[in-house]
C-alpha cells in the first residue's frame, strides 16, 4: 500500500470534525425545542394575565 494512501486511511481528523458537527447539531436542536416550549408557556402566561386584567377593568367600570 502506498505511503500516502496509508496516511489518508489513518487520518481521523475528518471523523472528529464530523463528530463535533453532530454534537453541535444535537445541542442546537435541543435548544430550539426547549426555547419553543418556553415560548409556548410564556405565551400562555401572558394570555392568562391579559384576560385577568381585562376582567378587572370590566368589573371596575361597572
């Protein structure tokens, strides 16, 4: 086997870069899912508070 081919087959730097890329992708996906859930919860909280404030103003106007 030629020396350059043997060196190419033993080189693992590309595999390491791919592994780091996969790890970064998984972390990014987890963050997007987490932020999405947080945004949904926060939206529900704001809707609930908005409804309570609107109801309080209606009762105060009566």
